[in-house]
C-alpha cells in the first residue's frame, strides 16, 4: 500500500481516540473520583488530560497534512515516525499490562469501544514503524 495513503488513513483513527477521550471522564465517573483530591492534584490531572488531548490533535493533524513529507523519508520524517512508533507501542503496553479496565467494561458498547481502541493502539506503531523504515523507498 502507498505509505502516504496509509498515514492519511491512520490519521483518521485519531478522531476516534479523541471521541473516546472526551467520553472517558463521564464513563468512569472521573469528576467524582478526583473530587476528594487536593485542588492542585485535580488541576494537575486536568492539565495533563488536556495536554494529552492536544497531543492527539497535533499527531493526527500533523500526520494527515504532512503525510507526504512523513512518507518521503527525510531524517526528520524518520525521527518523527520513530518517535510515534515508540509512543504508541508504550501506550499499547501500558493499556494492556498496567490499566485494569474490567470494572468499567459493564456493557457491550464499552467492550466494543475498548476493542476498537486496542486495534488503533496496535495498528499505529506498525504504520509509523513502516513509514520510518521504508523512508521514501517505493
């Protein structure tokens, strides 16, 4: 498959990740859970949460609008794709081995959502890894 097209398709998965991220606080009852924490810790959490959302927006938009540059294989493009490969590999690993989501998987839709997210977390390292290794070669 054309690397640029593969990157553009991968960039669309960020829309789903953003939607899931926006729904997550309500689904897990986050405001109630963090209400008892000190104000600074609550603020710190929301800043981190927002920062992660902005990173997802940036990764998705950057991948979509700069797919041709990322696929071209310049040293910077390979470095960015390499970074995103590591980023999504670590995210998949944390989601699989660190987070215990079972208490929140109370409906079929939540289980389907987790499955879809895990598909994305599995696919993104391969897409970016492919672009980093292929590096502009046809």
